[in-house]
């Protein structure tokens, strides 16, 4: 006998409230496995913790070590986990994906970053917000539907993947390359990254990482005029980037709703620099003959990658023309093109409706200042209906004393569960 949709909704929401302590405990359990990346620690253990939970929630579970990837080594194996729970049919298939790697804890913590402490309505720890809470939401959104006794028409998949923080090549990219996340079988993908509990994230800016090497000429440090100092040439380049390029980038604005608003402009960051003798080593008086720096240029959907790169080349060529003995090499390290969910995607409409039911409001659409696994889902897997939606405040990601509000975790679980009901189709 069919039951009214509101009835299904109420049952699922009540089930999630009843499971709140379990959802929080599972988040803490994941935080206590320090899956620090780099270098990629304790991945198999975390994949198994997620796999065990998925199995207990009625999923068929498979582990996918990233065979063939150079970063998949004996000391740091890259193991992904995928659980599938079939409904009455295979389609529509809704895939929930979360990465379980976390960035290093870094300095400045006032609590143990890997204890999974819960206090004052917050779950604390490295990865609490980015994005072990999101993974717990994914698992329990699916589980709540089962506990409410609802059989879906379509199917649900939940994956826990590695290396998002370092590009996701052994994680979501690897799964997408092998057809596990692919438009031929996957209809919708939701990634519960921490982009505010009332917002739907529709994509991200592009990334261009490049390395510049300046080459000088070694000479005795007491007679620097006999040499060419590569560090000084790098300093000139950085100065030009600050004086000429940065203001031009700041004037470019994307129409995508990137948050925070400061990231609606094109940006450039210096990731690192090394030149001359290793500082801290034994010093000899020499003019630095080589200097290397790595730069992180974030480009907008409205900018073309080729134009963004050409702008860097032009700047370098101008210096080569104006500065005596300025010699450089430019090496592309990584290019990620921007992605955007089609605005008429049913995923957006369904999540928007679910937000209004759960929170009484929807904060609307946002886009991420940084990239996440959306790029692989769409560019490799060909799945266009992909969004990020999950608990947590983006600004807390990668910070000391990272936390996620328990209320956010429960609400995001509810929103995702209601979206699953609609997307996969539910009856009793
Ligand atoms: Zn993340």
C-alpha cells in the first residue's frame, strides 16, 4: 500500500535523530585514524573502517587499491572503498563520495588533533570538517532509509577515496578511469565536502601549478659582480608578479558564486622557493646560480587556461628582454580546468527542496575557491550531475582546532537522505 511522501520523510528524519549519537561516534572513529596526506598514512585501515560500517548497513563492499599508480606503494598503499546497495533496479544510481585523507595537523592546536573529541556540540579533530563528518553523513543518510524500512527504486553507492588533498589521482580519478564512476552507470554524484550546511556547491575554479627556475652564474661570494645571482632574478620576478600581475588578476571577477567572495577573482600564490645553497647546511661563499619556485595560479571559468599560461610566459619574456642575463625555465606541474554543474540539474533542485524541508531555508548556490574531486567525476567519469553538499564551515578546513558542529552533521545527513529518496525514488 503506498504511503504518503510526507510520511516517508518523517520516518527518515526521525530515524536520523535516533541515530545521532552513532553518526557522531562514527565521525570520531574516522578522525582517530590519522590518514595524513602527504604521505598517505593508514589508508587501508580507514578504508576498512568505512567498509565494515557499509557492510553493517547492508552494502556490498569492494576495495580498490590504486594498482598502477606510482604513489600506490608498499609503504603507503592507496586503497579506496566502494559500497553499493541495490534497490529494485540498478538505476537511477546515486553515488555519494567522500575523501578520507586529511592534511597534516600543523601547529597551533589546543587539543589532540586525532582524538576525535566531542564537546560543546562540536566534533574536533583534523578532518572533522574536511571531511570525515561528510563521510559519516553519506553512510547514515543511506542507512536511515533502510532503517525506516523504505526500499528505493534505484541504487545507492558510497565511496571512501584517497588523496583528494593531493589531487585525487589514486582516488576518484582512478575509480572514474576504471568506470566505477561513469555516466554509463552513475546518474548523480553528491560529494559531502564542507561547503556550509545550507549551501549547494556547483563547482570550482581552475588550477595552474607551475615551477619557474631562474639560472644565474656561480662566482665567489666576495666578488658577486663576477656572477649572476639566480635568487635576485627570482626576487625581481616575484616583485613584478606583485606589482603588475596581481592587480590585473584582482580586477577579473567570475560570475560563479565562489565563496568567500574574495576568491571570485583570479589569484596567484607562491607555494615555495629554494635557491642557492641549502640554508642550514655548511655555507661557502658562492653566488647562487639556480633558484626554483612553485606558483599556484587559480583561474576563473571565464579565463582560458591557455591565456592564463601565456600571461606568465609574457611576464617572463619581458624580464628576459629587460634584465641582463635573466634566464628562466617554465615547467607546468598541474592543470585542473574549472567545472560547473548545469544550473538546470535535478540535483540542485532536489537538494534545494530538501534543504527547505530540513532547515526551513536554502542558502542557495556556492562555488568552491579550491578544487575538489568534482573535476574527476565530470571530466573523466562524464557525470555532469555532480554537486558538493555537506556539513561544516569551509573556512575551518585545514586550520588548527578544526571542528564540525554536531547539528550540522545531523542536518546534512537529513538533507542528503531526503535527496536520496527523491533521486532514487522511494516507496514502501
Ligand atoms: Zn575536502
